C-alpha cells in the first residue's frame, strides 16, 4: 500500500514538470494539393494529412521546409498571419517562445513560349508569346513563331533558344526572307522557352537615341551616333526627317546628330535614314512650355491621383523653391521619376540622363544625396557660391530648415546679423564673430560649413 502511494505521488509530481517543459507549439499545414510541408527531420506531410501541431520544450530554432511537387509552385505561405504571395523562400526558421504557424498553398505551374528581337533591331516577331502550358503537356496542334525582316536588306542570321524537337524553316534564310519556328503536334513542354531572333544586314543599321523630354526654347539634339556598319559596308550618309509634330527646322539634318529648337509644346517624331541600304530608325521628343508644366505632367498628376505627397504639399513647395528657379526636377534626385518606375532610391553614384541633359556626380566619399547635385563638379552657381565650401559631411538641414523639397533658406536664416549661429546652434561666446559683416568670411577660418564641428584651417587669414 505504501509503495502504491509513493508511486502516485511521484507521477503527480512529474505532471507539472512535463506541462512546464512544453514551452511553445508549431502548427503546420499544407492547405492544397501539389506539395509538402515538413518540420525538421519529421516526414513531409501533404494536404491529405491535415494540420500538424508540434510542441517544443526549448526555444531552439526549427526549420520548416515548404516544397512544391514537380509541375507545381508555391502560390502563397501564411506565416503567423502574414501572407507571402508567390514566395521563393523554401526554408523557414522558426522558434518560440510564442506559438508559431505556417500554412502553405500550391498551384499548378504554368509555362510559356516567348519570342523577341535582339536589341529590337532589324525585324519583328509574331506572336510574342504563347502561354498557359503545364509541365509535360503535349501539343495537340502545331504552334508557329514567325520572324520577319523589316526590309529586304535584313536577314534572320540566327535564332537562339530553339529546343530539341522544334523546327526552323528555312534553316539558311536569305535577305528579306521570313523564318518560322514550329513546335509540332506531340511536342512536350518541360520548361519555359525563350526564342531570340538576331537580324543582320549587309548595309548599315540605324540606331537613334532614347526618347527625350525638353522645354520650349531649349536646343534638342537628335542622336544617331549609335548607328553602325554591318556586313563590311560603311555608312555613306545620314538624313534626319520630321514625321510628326509642330514643324521645326533641323540644323545639320545630314549628320549623325541633328538639332532643333522647339517653340511650341507637343510631341515630335523624327526618323533617321542611312545609306546605302536605306535603314531607318525613329525617336520621339516630348516638349513642354515650362518647367512647372513638365513637373506637373510627369510628377504632380500621378501624385495627386494617388494622394502621395499631397498632404505635405510637395509640388507647391518645389514651385516656390530654388529648385524650380535653377531647373532642378524630381528625376535628378529620385531614381525612376522620369520613367514611371518611381518611387525609387535617392540617386547615388554618377548618373546621366537625356532629360534636361543633367549629370549627377557625388563628392568623393559622400553619401549625402543633396551633395550629389550640389557638387563643385557641377558648374552652377550652387557650386560657385557658399555651398562649394561644404565637404559633404554636414547635413543640408543646417540651412534648409524647411526640408529638401522647400530649399529656399538663405544665410540669414541661420546666421544672425552679427554672424553668430543664432537659430540652429547656440551663439558662441566669442565676440570675434561679430566683427564680420560678410558671411563669406567664415571660410577664412572654417574648412567645413558645419558650425557644430569647428574644423579650422592651419592659418586664419582676415
């Protein structure tokens, strides 16, 4: 009897210990067919086996592997209530002490046949894509991709990416001849297929510059210098002609780089023709009557429609700032602002653009994005003025207290009449500063425009 009581007491003492040991739980679940979810080294589980709840006594990390079957993709993973759409991650490291949950969803993988023209030069292709194939699908009818030269001077010299089982016809085309790639009945799809047609010419190939944006009254340069000789035949002549837009007079239309000055806002299109062979290429120039009109069209209209930047009045701040006066537009600081892919990161490194012919070059060792534009290497009055004494270390907010989108601050915003730093930095107790009436005198002694860091020259020259 005594032994039985002792045994019961021992078991009852163990229960609290066991309950305390299970510190956190992990719930995993493959919610659809097409893949598995696996906790650590445990056997993988499919959707047929439902959810699994695993308890762990410590906070040691556990790996959960989500694996789609062949012909399937992971369409989404819900990790602790957060949905990851089309995730590429397959291993998730989880740990306690709180409860964790991972649910995986799978979908049938879709494949496609795509076709393109290398550098978009010399020809066209049709169709550009055929989609919605599944792994292992056998074609029930032929699928045909056709590459066509744009003129008799071009030849389909090569088609890259043709898989085994597909047929090119003719195998050795002549100039001006279309070429087909046929995926016959019974062809089996095992992956995505990408065809690239390469067109060559015995004559020169015309290449024009990228589309441009400009203002009325500004000189626009049409650039055909990228045109090149092909097949050993050089370029004998260039000829630019206007094909649409308000009529303008071209300067040097018989050279690689013609110029014109638009006086009316609108969209202008020009075509470059080379001889021998008559190869052509076109480019478009969009002209605005003013810088505000450009910014309104390229930036403000989209911002206003989306509500981004409206509350902070970005456009009006820009309109009343020195940025407008000096012709600084959004794209000079914001990557992608002139291409539709905005918002992008603040510009860094050396960047050039055809938009207003600007170049952004940062000071060596500087990550200050204002300095990428306000640099001594940019020959504007920004660099020639007090800004040129900055070394890039001081924040622009020392002077531009209203923010970078309203850079209208002047020296007196920071420097009182007695030339002490009264508004941003407590005035020093040196009466010496009050003897100067010209703020340019600061650089006689200070090597940086940062009153918090008194970096002195070796010798102060009054």
